C-alpha cells in the first residue's frame, strides 16, 4: 500500500477532511468510527492495513477536535 500525504491549509480544513474520510470508512463497514475504534483497541478487529489506517485517522481526528475545542474554550 502506498502512503498518501495530504496537506491542509487550516486546522478546520484538516478536521473536515478527516471527518469525510471517517464517513467513508463508516459507510463501507457499516459501523461508526467510535464503535470501530473501541473494538480495534480491544483487539476485536484485525490489523489489516485498511483498519490500521482507519484507526490512525480516527486518532488524528480526535486530537485535532480536542485542539479546536480547547482553542474555542480559550476564546470564549
């Protein structure tokens, strides 16, 4: 599998891009990302490259979302 790098112009663009990718996984596998990730970290899902990619995208999504929420809280 060939790695692809995506560069975003803003944190918000990155969050939206990851949300779109997560939506694609969710539709393909009939499961939301949170449920998938919980099963993945418990070892109930294989370490297939597509699942590793999904898990990594979800981790990145959570980290970016946390940073955006913190930034918004600091402004409020």
